[in-house]
């Protein structure tokens, strides 16, 4: 893992507060993995929710903002520092549990850094 906090956007990504990333394609280190379904700018828990499923079997995973390497607004793509396999292996995003205390812990453990 990098020296950056996993729950905050890296300064080098080009992220601008208030930017709408919904619908952007997500590019893993080895190709396209899906599209952004939602994103959060919450301090110390910023993240993306990415739809990685097929059109019949939708599946969503959460990616902490610290996994983002670059945001290309012209191409509407977000590049992350994980492989497709690593992203597919992430815990499923559960809308019903989102917001519960400790919910983000499983993602912090999976991506390698405890949540604050």
C-alpha cells in the first residue's frame, strides 16, 4: 500500500471537491472493471461504489478513495491501483448495512489499512 491514507483522495489524482463521478468507468491496472454507481466525499471515509457485475447479475463493491491514482474528466475514467481480480475479490457493498458503525472496517481490512 502507498504512503497515502486509504480513505482520502490523493492530491495527485486531480479530484476536485463536488465533482460528480457517477457513471465514470473504473480502470484497474489490467483493464476496465465497471462503472461508478455512487461516491462519497466524507472526511476520512471517502470512497467509490463500483458496479462490477453484468447487466443481469449486478454486483457492487466499495473502493476507498486512496486506491485512486488518477481521475480523467475528459474521458470520464477513474484509474485505480488494484487489479480486476483484487476488486472482484472485495466484499460486496451492502446498501442495508451502509452507514452502520464499523461497516467500513471490512473494506479497510481488505484493502490493507484500518479505518479511523
